[in-house]
């Protein structure tokens, strides 16, 4: 397939058929899946995966093709890279020359490391502002169950708008709002406030050291993240110092912007969350909830 003739059709961004189009009842059993798909890490995982592939010019898996408009397309086609990660589907990245807005289009694109494998279909639109990042995400994500646990893939869905900024060298979501869904369960509204992006500090999926996220289905739930010895967090009102929601018109030249990097050290540089404290309809679950499914950064360190 030649670079010039390669055409990637726009991915379907609507609610997937596997997710019922109605609010679900939030229980202790489904709450971990809501936290997984409602994580503020999600757009960063998808966006920075293609950014890493763009930087890895030596790769032949996935294959990379330059588009006529200067964007890039990646083809997985079930290839397996040198670390044993299998890649699927296709993804394309286009950049608006005027605004610098990047649009990532995913067509069943993803990777499986037999730990937290995933594929995604939909779009992530990213605007880099003078103070942070605005991200609009509409994706259906299939969590690929690890081969060792006997589970099966699960379809999850997210349609969110988020504003991110930086405080004390930590990227965090000032706010993230939208709707999420779980296969065979239904949908819920999600709101997140002041949640660090744990992926960027080498913590586990949805394991930030602070912040809160709320879910509303036919009932309500909330999850707060905490850690022992919690450092000073971002201010309650970021105001002029970092509320990216007010900076949509002020865009940086993306060529001059250094993107955050994913740590791949054995030990995290930052503080990670040690507890996800949850309540359902105001009643505490009285124990930290564990996630049954996580999504992996698909670039394990080879040594």
C-alpha cells in the first residue's frame, strides 16, 4: 500500500452496540470498570502512544506512513514488535497548520502486552495552549483480558472534554466531564476535578495521589484518590495560573512544545495513590477499591 493511496476512514465515535443506551445502576462490582474508563489518563495514553511511535523512526512494527498533509498513519496489522507486544488496527494523526490542533483518529488501534492490552476506535482532539492542554475524547476501548486470568475482552466507552495544566511539575486534569459506558451495563455521567495524570509519573493506571471523580447513573458514586504523606496539591481554583478552560484561543506552536514523557523507571518519580476511597449513594465501601482492568503503556523497557 503506497503512502499516497493510503486512506484511513474516520472511526465511528458513537456509543458502541455493546453498551446499552441507558444509565446503569452503580454497584461495587461495576465501579472499578467505571474508574478504569473514566480515568483522566485515557486521552494521554492514546495520544502519547502515537507520539512515541512518531519518535521511534527505527520501528517497522507498527508501520508508519507519511500523509500528503504532513500527518502520519500507523498500521499494526497484528505485527509483533521486539518486546513481544502485538499491535492492531490503524491510527492517523493530522495537525491543523493554523491552530496547531492535533486530531488522532483510531480504527481498532492498540496493543496487547498480556497485562493491560487494549484497542480503541474513535478520536482524540488535542489543543496545546499557553497553559496546558485541551482534549476532546470520543472512543470505544476494548480492554483485552490478560491471557493468564481466563477473562474475556470488555468494551468500554468514553466521551469526555478535559482541561489539563501543570502544578509543581505534575500534569493534572483541572476538570474532565462527559459520559462513559460499560458493556452490558449502561452509561454514566462522569466528572473529575484536580486529578493528576498518573500515567505521566509512572504510577499504575488511575492511581493518582489526589483528586476526585464522580459518577451518575441511576444512582451516584464518588471516588477520591489519596496517598500517605500527601504532598501539597494543586490549588482549588487555578485561576490565571493554570485553568486551561480559559485558554482555548491561546495556542502554542506545537513544534516548539516539549510533550510530557512517560517514565519507564522501576520506581516512580512522583507519589502514587495508595487508596481509591469510594462511596455509593453516600455510603462508604469502607475499603480501598482495586481495579479489575487496567490499560498499559505499550512500550516496556527492554532492559
